[in-house]
DNA sequence: CTAGGATGGCTTACACCGTTAGCCATACCC
DNA sequence: GGGTATGGCTAACGGTGTAAGCCATCCTAG
């Protein structure tokens, strides 16, 4: 059936493959995510996977698509009914990345193949951020970039050993609060 | 001689190898940066490279070390004598990444092997940012994270087609100006 | 009830990857 | 002149994603 990006439309077997792949990814990282290892976990041989996904990239895209949905849910929950949505969504963003570091890397490392994703899933994960930024797209994008940068620097171990990463997060979130700093500039 | 991280201490041949590797990287991207391709460009065979570098990671580290130095120079020049150092360094940061997108990816994708770098080179590239942030480490780190996040989102094509990326940069830089937004937070 | 097509396995194989082992020519130095 | 580094080489290993082609099972249509 050549599993689609829509998880509802996936063959049961395709679902099992995605699950196996994700388990390997989360437990052992990107390097361990090979077609042979995935097949092993299911008791089959690597070439058989190609009966379900056209290539590795599509399989990864299925994982990524699911992850975007999970992010969307987490951000929506974090923002709903919060009296400090920017803060709570940022916290949820950070938490997601730390709970699934390898998954986060998979989602953000490469160029995004939107054509392989469930349509709209990327936008859905972004909307809460947009709203928390007071409806200002540019501010929302800047805040998003801050959160992403912060996360990547954490995950790639870029801060010096004693660095107060929490304080940097606080600074950034404060800086992007609606009502601060206008548009201007050079 | 097993080329060191210090470019001064590199064998002439090691310098040629680093140069060849960097040319391939910048011209064709990370996937093209293979030991066989590097060797090809020098008219030798891949295993011969191991007479000069213990492994591929060390060769990459040499490229990364050089890149940090170039960044440091660029940031120092951008900050020196500027009456808006934060802005000018951010601009230099963005320019460097856009001038060398594959190099930038190589520098930031993986965990940093500091032990393979020329000592101090990383700190040197960071200092101008720290100073431009008014000497506040947390603010400097937040601003750095913003710049890095912004850059990665640009390079991985994450913004929607019509997005005003310049405006997002402006917003972020404004947000991190010294004298705005205090430490506080939850 | 049987023919046919889809489904989902399999083996074999290819080109590429980083890397090791071991051989050998040149060049320099005591 | 002998010994030692230097810097090439070939052959090979185990890993990668993936293509080609074979075959058993099963569902469905006639």
C-alpha cells in the first residue's frame, strides 16, 4: 500500500514498522536507525521494508509527521488556560526536546520534506506559538528561533560546563513577551 | 606527523588535505565530504589520508577549528568601532552562515569535540557576542541561541515561502538589546 | 471452484562508506 | 651505508541504502 503520511491511512504493518523505528531512534539515536536494525526488530530482512515504504526518507517522514502532531497537542495543552502562555509553551517546547532528543534532532536536522508530511501538521504545531506571541508573526518566528536555537545548543552540548542554561531561557522568554521592543531596526 | 588542531603546526600536506576537504564541503555539501572524494581531489587513495589524520572526525575538526577562527575575526571586525555592535555582529553571524551554509552545518550539527579544536578558538568567537550583550552572559547566550536558531531555520528551509525573515531577525535583535527586559521569570 | 492479482516475505547483489593491515619506495640522518 | 621516518599503494572487512527477482499466501471475480 506504500504507507502515506496520514497515520490513519497506514497499513497495520506500516504502523508496526514506524513504531519499531521510533523505538530504536529514541533508545539509540540516529546512527542506530538503519533499515537492517529496524527489520531485525521485526524479525524480517531489510529489503522487505521496501514493500511498505519507498525509501528510508519516507519512513523517517512518518516518524516526523507523528512527532509534529505530538508537539502540536503538547503546545495546545500548554497554552490553553495558561495565564502565561509564552512561558508555558516555551517550557513545553523544551520538555519535548529533552524527553525525545534524538527525535527532535531527526525533526530539525535536515531540510523538511513537507510533501511527505501529513498536511497541516507543521502549521498546527506552530499556531500556539504564534498566538502566544500576541499574534505578531515576526515576533513568533523570532521566539521560535530562540527556542530552537536554545534547544540545539543544549542538545549539542554547546554551553560551557557551568553555564546557567535556565537563566538564558528566562532571559529569552522575557525578551519576547508581547508588548516589549517594537519592530524598527536597520 | 598526525596533523594537530593548530593550523600553524600542520604539515604542508595536511594543509592541502584540509583545503581540498573544505572545497568539497562548501561546493557540494556534507554528503559529498567522503574520504574517497577528498583523496580523489588530491590524486591519491583514501587510505593514504590516514597517514595525515587519524580519522575523518579529526579532519573535520581541523575544518571546524579554522572556521571558528574565521568567525572570530569576522565578529571582532563587525563589533569594533560599531555604534550598534549587537546589530552588526548579528549581521556578520548571518552573513557567515549564508556564505558558508554547509560549513556552518558541519560546525553546529554534531556534538562539539573541543579536544580536537585549537584551544580557545571557540571562546574567541563567542566573546564579541558577550560584549555586545552588555556583558550579561545569560543575555549573550540567549541572543546567540536566537541567532543560531534563526540561521538553522533559514538553512533547513523552515520558514514558509513568503515569510519576512528579515523582519524576524530585526525583532529578535531588538528584543536582546542591552537595557531591555530584566532577569525575572518563573 | 478455480484463475489472477495483490501482499509481503525472501535471497542475492551493487555501489558506496570509514577504516585496517601490510607492503614498498623515497629521503634524510648518524 | 644502515636505520628510520614519511607517504604513497592494494586488498579487504563490515557497515550502509537499495534494486531485482523469486515465491508463498490470500482475497476476490468469474
